[in-house]
C-alpha cells in the first residue's frame, strides 16, 4: 500500500534519549555488535497482545513505544572512522529533515551505525507502521519455511495449502503458485488501495482475495497486490501450524532482539501479510544488515542464501527507474546496484552491497499528518555516496 493520502499535523523535533556521538547537529552512532547482538527472549512472544483488536487493511499509524531500550546493542563511532565524510552526511540529513513527515534516518557502514537522526518528535524507541516494507520480511519468512520443509517449494500451488478456497476454482486459478504470489504475478484482479477497502468489509479476506477474477494467466503479468501477500501469510500459517507472527518471532526476529510492537490480523486470525507491522528504525536497520550479510546473524544462518539472492534478481521491470524481485525493489544509482524494502509514505530499508551500506528512513503516515514521501534516491545520489571517502 503506497498511494493513500493523509491529513495534516506538525510535530516538534526532539533528540533521541541515548548516548551517542553528536556532530554539529547530526546525531551519530555506531554498532560494534550489530550482527551479533539481540538474543532470543526467554518467553514466547504474545502475538495475541501484539495483534490487539486491529482488523483493517489500512491502519492510521497509531504510535507504539518499544519497551526495550536497545542502547546496549549500539556503540559510537564517527563517520570518518568508516571512510565517510560527516559534513556531507550532515548536509544531506538536514535537507531530508525539511520534510515535515520524516521521523528518522539511519546510515550503517561496515556494520557501524555512522549516522542516526530523529526528527519532529521521534526517537529510537518509537515504533511505526512500516507498511509494505514488511513484504520484504514476509519474503524471508516464506524462504525460511521452505528451508525447514514446511513449504515444499516456491513452485507449489497455493491450492495445495488452502484447498478450502479452490473447490470451484478454474483449472488456471489452481495453477497459482507461492512464487507467483511472491513476485506479484498471481493474475488475480487487484487495484492497490481501492480493492483493499472492498476486501476489508468482508468476513473472510483470504476467500475474497482468491475469489477475485483471474485477469491474466498466473506467472505472466506483474501487478502490485497486497492481496497476494496476505494470501501468502495464510499459506505460511497453514503450512507451519503457527501464526505468521509466531513463526516470524521464533525463527527470525527473536534471534536479532526484535519484537514487533503491533501486527494486524484479519477476521479469521490470519496475520497481515505485508502490511500493518510496526517496528522501530533500529529494528528495520537490523533486518537490512541481515540481508547485507547474506542472511547471517551472529554467525547463524537465519535467512537462506536463496532468499537473499532472490531479493536481487529482477522479476519485473516496473518503470524506467524501479524493478521488482521477490518482496523487494531494485534500482541503480551512480552505477551502484541496490535493493530495498519500500513501505508507503517513506518507510525504506536500502541495502547497497558494493558500498557496505544500509540506509533506513521512516515517516509519519498518521491520518493527522501531512505525509510527503521522501526521495531516498536523491539523498543517496547527492549526499550518501559522495560522502564515501575510503573503504
């Protein structure tokens, strides 16, 4: 979901409450343990509490606070120590901050958080709806399920896992596979945003999505659809015998010290597939670092290499700038290839392998905020990459 407009509100700037290295208005820090910190919590995550009463495709971004202060996961360093020019970074971040809806911008290089800045009242423990950036997380979960043997293959038909929704389906519709859903090629009729409103009014979202008309042969035509990814969440729950929230925390989030502050679900209890997941900017950064390191965290292979590779393989050319892979977007800037998670309203996790950089931004998408999505490509081209002064 990336198209919805918002209302208006201006909120005041505040610095984050943690011990960081400040450089003339640019709050900067580092993580010396960013691929190793964050142990699994002793108790299982309460996904019922995390879900709450949310039963809507679009949430107006109520603000949550992460109760865990993860300051010990991060330690300070100057950008120059990682071959970056702090003045150029500061100039770019200040320009980004002119956008009244921007909440955060984090830059990680060589596993060090070299710049961390919060805007308009935000802070390190504020958790917001990352919207469709969570589709990239869903991609990881599906591949983990395949590696565990819960899902046989990405080329398995969805009907194998959800037969109750295919009893009267056409032979062509029964050919829709898990891979088709991951790559937005199901062929099911869908107009992002408007179709969600229709589906959200029904009592069974998965049935309604799969009941939509097949407008192209499965696997042939790209069409961005949060319906496709929500069905994937239903497949994941049926295949694993766990809720998507439980599966995500046990096999992906908890080993990195991440807990979603909120995760929506539908009337049948299927957790939102690729939307309505709430994370802090640092938690988003950890996910970017996980992919930068080929799915490894603290020496442990959390996400299969195949998932990381697939995130960088184009499955559709969307326009002159962007391509799509599996739950991830791709583009090239200044002759550097990069891939990124993209959530409506400015929720970005950019992974730039050739520069050993992860860039994270978050924005306010609440109904009382005027949201104007930033252009991270401009920041990357004009400020981030030019700031690189060494290896």
